[in-house]
C-alpha cells in the first residue's frame, strides 16, 4: 500500500522539482506527463489524445485568454490609449507629497494591470511615465519596487476577466460579485495596506541614500501629455466598449465564455477608432501575443498531465496520506495546510498552481463541507502568493522596472503579505465553525 502511494506521488514530485530548475515549466510538465504515462500504463496514442484534449480544455482556453489579453494590451500601447489613461489619472491628482505619490502609483498600477491582465506588461508601460513624476518628491527606486509589486499584483485579482479571476470562478462556480466579496477585495485590501505601510518604511530608510538620476528628476516638470484627437477618440471608445461589454457579460452571466468576445470586440473597436485597419489590428494582436505563446503550450500540456496524474492515483495517494491529519486537525488546520502547500510547495504559473491545488485538495475540502466562498480564498492565496514568498521572475521584474536593487525590501514586503493573507484564510476558517 505504501509503495503504491509513493508511486502515485512520483509525477507530482518530478513536476515540482523541475519547475525549480533552469529547465523551466514546459520541460517540467513534459517529464511529469512521461512519468504519469508510465505509471498509469498509457500508450503513446493516449498521450497524443490527451494533448488534443488539452487544446479544447478549460486550461487551454485560459491559455488563449492570456494570449488575447497580451494582444489587447499591445493594441492599447500602439494606439497610446494607455498613456492617455495614465495622464487622466495623474492630471487629476496633483503629486505634491510622498504619500500622494504612493497612492497615484498604486492606483494607476491596479487599473492598468486589471485592464491588460499582466503585471509585467502593465507596470512596464507605467514605469517611464510615473518615475519622473514620483522622482520630483524624492521617492526612491527601493520604494517604487515595493509599490509596483504589491499594488500591481492586485490588479490581477480584481479585473473581471483576468486569467486568475476567470480560472477561480470556473473552479468554484462562484459569480464575479461573490468572488470579489469573499476573495478579491479582502485579499487586495490586505495587500494595499501592507504595501503602503512598508513602502513608507522603505522610503524613510532609503531616502538620501538611493535616488533616481538628475535627468529623471528634471524630467518631472516636462511630463506633459497632449493627446491627439485620434488618441482621445480611441480612449473614449475603449472605455465605453469595455464598460458596456463587461456590464453586458455580467448581466447575461456569460462567465468565462464571454471573455473572448470582450477582448476581441474591445481590441477591434479601439483599433478602428485609432484609424488602424483590420490587418494592422490583427498584426498588433499577434505581436503582443507571441511573447506568451510558451504559456499557451504549457496550459495545453498541463491538462493531460493533471488527467494522467489522476489516473496514476496521485491525488488519491495524497488524500490517503493527509486524511488522518485532516480528521484530527479539522477545517482550520486543513485550510491553513493546503494554502501553505500552494504558496511554498507548488511552483509554476499561478493558474496552473490553482488547478493543481484544486485537484489535490478539493475532495478533502468537500468531505469537510468547506463552502466555495472560503475555498476560493485558499486557491487565490495558495496560487498567487508564491511570487511574494520566493524571489522569482515577478519580483525581480518589478525591481528591474523600478531600477531597484533592494531585494531585502521586496522580500520583507512579500513575507508580510504572505503572513497576513494566510492569517485571513485561518480567520475565515475559524469563523466557519461559528456559522
């Protein structure tokens, strides 16, 4: 019995180990498929059929959403709609103090990331626009790195059609308002508060020691944006079409199925308003998408990997190992444990992490009668907080955009965020027994 349990855990172990190596996630999931295939006794034809099924799976659909999201972001960049949106915000909020600068950076980051569906892409657009503005009030690169990472990530938690939100609503069956009330907004508020307070500490410690270049400080007085009539028209069309389509999608309960219509419709209407022709719009979407094509293939391969792991008994083996601890610890211990396993034990793309956590622990959650309104918090925290606990690509990327080399400040902010979001999970679990 013990040998069969250990054998069932081999594919998952291989996947996790290779995700931490230089070989990357495509190699990790491919080797995981190979191990699960051998253990489960599948043929080469089964593997081919599994990959074909992955193209039509929900995970494959999420991969397509990510590609189109990147394409829409490229359209907004080419038409200069993003620049216009940022100038609207910064023009209304006079940045004359450090605290106000914190707020402007965080607000702009949340808005742009939620619209584009990518933290790296959203903050990459904002960095050259905002840095001269905040440099005028002596905000340091160390502080900007913390602000970009802490605030930018929450844009992914709040946008109605960002990949993580779409995936979590699909896994739990919750509506967008239910997701926001129970997970998206509470977790974001925790992250905003922690980030704002820690950024103030980092600013106090680093001011006078680190600073932006004199050219960037001098550029603050020159940061002016006067959109052309074409750019302003494209911005208005983008806002009206996005708000209208999102509202319509929510009204008809379109869910994840309606996301593609929103992205394609908004990209086309915005492009036409900016006087791009159909060929130029399509080429721009492809230009934005090609950088993330690897992620689409990863999700296509992840679907057969998860299915083969199930056939190999991986999730049953894990449930068997954990069942005695769950029975003794109850819902609070189980929810805390499953969240921490997600944060520290399952690397990879966040949506993939959520899928693996869901497959691993959902049967046990159901046996404990855990409501989906709490389970969605576990999936969100467990899948998204890894980039705050470990100095991986997202953290390093935001440091680079902010021109910061202060990894300690980034990690401290990340660990504080992990601590308080996990405590929120535990608090929700403890409240479960009183309802």
